[in-house]
């Protein structure tokens, strides 16, 4: 036996280690003159013995749990056929992960991390005393049904920065009644033929007016627990940012078409109203009647905005020999234009058969003033005592159509506009 002496005894010097007969060494240790030296081999043997005892106890526990599982229906996560993981092995790894020997512990933790890579709970199941250890499954995906893309905002509408909450825009007054061959498009400027050295009889000054826009605040907020932010396999902050932006886009679109805070296009005084051919229906003749009432210079930029359910009417446009919406027949993709202008489904429009279920609009003639663009901020202080983070989204904007009335043609009767809507009423 190897012993280390605490003081000098005969030929044995203090603080030195000697190989001594077991019986004699035991006497020195019992007298306090020396202490036993444990070798690495002895430590390995002791740890191995302890590990065997722990593993035996775990196997006994697994046997008891397995017998209880025979009488209780427990649904475990489905695993790939090529995976060799077992329920018993999982429990053994959990037990070994708390072992005092670092080598056994590290091996078990590595197995859990590399082979399972899942969070566990100690309370799953109906038997409270069994403590079923069933791995939970995490899916790195958010279940989400996306809505309609922004029909007007942010890509189509005309946006103007606002330095203050109020914006004034000078515009030519195109609502003046034309006379003497003048055109309302040019603010009532009168052009006459005159003889040499003579002045025109009428004033040639164009009429001007101001378009005023007031900004209003959009605000949304939500609170998220710190646990959700820390533990979620998906970026919660990015989800909130995308959701806020989508919600604000939908809100501004709704306000542009039929809101109250922003000046709406549907039923606006600047619209040209076209009666429909058939009640609660949309016909090719309706599109033709609307198309000819569009501001001539706007046809290249105009867009058909329709209620999504109007799309069911479009494949039937035309006649049995020629379906304009399906040029390649029903087996082909629809041609997403009518009379050269794109068709965009918009959830903000009224129900089919109502006034405004179909709009023909040049988006450039709707002015959206932005005093403060979309800003998303986070604060840990507002709900500090609840350990939650508050996310806030704000925006300040205002908007209205550029025109206040349709433009009359030179005949003084017919009108055109960059905003044309299909009426619910039927042409007589």
C-alpha cells in the first residue's frame, strides 16, 4: 500500500510517499502518522463501480415505468425509421447527466444534445407518480395565413413627406366649367384667335386652389413575455415587425378606399359613377363603360381594383367564342389585365353588387402625406414588473384624392376622372 508520511518516522521521511506492507501501513495510518495515497487506477475502479450501480438503479426504474406504461396510453413523438433512439436510452442519459464523474456526465450530455436536441418536461402524462420523460418536439415554423398585398400603399399611391402635421399643395383647379372651346384640364385658360395687334377678349389666367392634408396618428402595441423572446426557436421580434407592417399596410389601404380618417375614394365627390349592366353582377360592358370614363392620360397607369369575389365573374367575360379573361381556355392561367390595365384583388372594397366593388383608379392622383413613417420600438420598462417587453408601432399620415370633382369635357356635359367606380344601381 502507498502511504504518505505526515512526520519523520525512523527511516521514513516526512512528506514522502513509500510502498509499505498493508498491515504495517494500516498501523501508521491509524496512528495519524501517515495517510493513504489513492492511485488513478483505484479512482477509475471506484467510479466504474459507482456508474454500474447508478445504471442498475436506472434500469430498474425503467422497468417499473415500462410496466406502468403498459396500462396507460401515452403518445410519443413519431421518429424517423432510421433513428435508433429509444425511450429507455433517453431516461438513462438523463440519469447519467447528473453523475458526479465528469466523464460519464459529459458523455450523457453529448448524447442528449446531439441525438435528441429537444427540450424535456418531467410532468407529461396522467400518472403523477410515474413522471413520464417524453421529449417535446419543436417546429421552427410559424403557422400563418398571409393576407392580401397592399393594393395602394406603399407601392402605388403618391407619397409626399410632411415636415409638420399640416400640408398644403397648390393645384390647378380643373373643376371649372369649360366655355368657348377652353379645356378644364388646363384650369380654364381661354385661347382665342385675334387680329394683329388685338388682345383676347377673355382672361387667360389659369385657376388655382390649395389641397390641404392633415396628418393623423396610427398606433399599435403588444406585450411579449421574456420567456417567449428567449426560448422561442423563431425570431419573435422579426415576426412582430413583419406583422405590424402588414397590419398598417392593410389599415392604410382600407382608409384610402373607404375610411373616415383619410379621405376615401369610394363614393368620393371626384368620382365618375358608372351604372352597372346587370344588378349584383359584373359584365364586360361594365368594364368598357368605366374604361372610357377614365382620364385619357391616366389609362397607361390606371389599375382595376376589385373585391376578391368579383374574380369569379371575370372568367365569364365575353361570349362563348371568346373569353377575354381566359385567352388560352380554362386550362390556362388567366390574363391578369382588362383593356390593358392590371387587375388587383383588394379586401378593402365593398361586397359584390355594392357601389365600389369595382374601381378603376390612377393611383398617382391620390396623395398620401407622411409626417412620420412606420416606426417600431421596444421597451423593457413599461411592463418591467411583469417581466414583459412592450412593442409599439406608430405612423403619422394623411391622405385624399387630388381632385375634388370630375373634369368636364368641352361639350360641358360628359365627365372623366382618374377615379371611376361601378355603381350598385342598374342603367335604365
